[in-house]
C-alpha cells in the first residue's frame, strides 16, 4: 500500500505535457478549468472551475456540471501543484444564490490589489440557460482564500458571459468580457480597488463574436487571444494587438502552429501569464473541454514566442521552462 507521503514523491513532474492527465501532489486530477494563474510572494496560484461531478444536460441542451466551486492550487515550479482547497465554494442552501449548484460559475480570474493588499476574484455567473449573464466578485485577504462573495452585476448594465481580467504595469485593471449575446467583446475599466467598474468602457470587437478572452502585455504592446463561439467545441483562436487597452484593436490571424492549430489544438484559450524571473516568457493556458464528461477536460499549456510581426504558439508534446532560455 502506498502512503500519501510516498505518492507525492512519485508524482514529480519535470515538464509540461499539454493535453495529458495532470495530477496534483495528492495524485488527484487537477480540477481548475477556465482558469487563471496569479504569482504572489514566490508562489504561483492556479484558480479554476472545479468540475469534479457528473455531467447533465441543461434545459437548453448544453452539457453542464453542477457548481462545486472555484479550486485553488499552489506551486513554486509551475509543474507540480498542491490543492489548497475550494477557494470559493458553491452555496447549496439558497437556490437563488449565484453560486447555487444549479447555476453556472465559470472562468474565475484573480488579481492582487497592491493598494489594499486584497485578492479580488471576478467570474462569470449565470443560470443554466445563460440568460442571467452577470459578473460576480469575491474578495480574500489570502491568495488561497477563502474568498467572500460580494454579489454580481451586469457590467455597465450590459450582459456578460466569457470574461477575463488584466492588470497593467501601472496597476490599472480591466474586465474584458463577451457581451451583446457574445457578438461584441467589451473592455471595461475597474475601480482602483478592483471590486467594481469605474464606468469607462470600449467596444473593442463589435459583431466579431469572440469569447474566451486572454490578455497580456509584452514590450509595451497588448495582445488579446480569443476563440470563436462554438460552445464546448474547438475553433480557431485569433490574436488581436493594440498599443492601448482602450485604444484601437487590430484582429489578426491565428497565431498557432502545428497539427490541429486551426482547432486551437482541440482547446480554448483561458489565460496567458508571464513566468517570473525569465524574460519574454509567457505561458498560454487553454482548456481541452471534454463535453460528454466535463470533469475529464484537460489543460493545454504552451509557450508564447515573440517575433517581429507578432506572436506564435507552437504545439509541443512535452516542453519545459528551458524553452524560454534558448
Ligand atoms: C463556451 C465558453 O467559452 C465556456 O466557458 C462555456 O461557457 C461554454 N461555452 C458553455 O457551452
């Protein structure tokens, strides 16, 4: 019989294996879908949807898993992740609560506010037919939670489904969200404490039908990756570039290369984050959804390469952080 302490010795990853089963340090499949990564005090924190439950069909015929909550994992090396618990759990005893198991809680993103020292989570909250279309906000004093739910709203009064957050170098933060029934991607500024919207927003991609946004900045330039709108099924990612978050965005082509690049390697963007201490090193995070059994959905993490005329995200069966040192 293998004891837990021995098991954690056995599971030692030394590289990334996109699309393969990824176990946490207890030997359990990582449950952090539609997620994001935050670096804080020498540790990385990975937040995502815990979908470790049975699939069911919603009343509008979409595969779903009842809300369990938002998981948090921690890691010092990005390969090996320790489960820190459900940082924002479902609320089972109030059927009207945004986080009731019968609802939808997706794409959690967490920023640290350097002024208040707080960790602020935004996520997409909805009902099972996706007509509520709101953003929820939760706050914690610790990166691993527990997060306290503050409520939800339609940002600047409009519907909001897939979403992400982006924090700029000067501390300004933005919500980037699909609106107008997913036809238009909107960029909205957050208040200085990141718990609300400050009222400024721009319609960045009108009638372009983009979702799954992921924003990052490199060498003064902003990049926005997104997918088309085909539910849990993959399509071609596109990248857009801009010199200003609230400026004019230019939608470019698919930056992926390799087999199945036009299907985003059978995955969908969720976040891009920089590796600490390594220059020009950003990791593209995507979800390889498994619609019939969402709990078994996998993760596709790949390095972003910067070129004179844009970025490239190349498929690799296995890779490690030395890729950034070459
Ligand atoms: C596509 C979105 O990107 C996912 O987050 C999820 O909402 C599915 N649609 C549901 O079909």
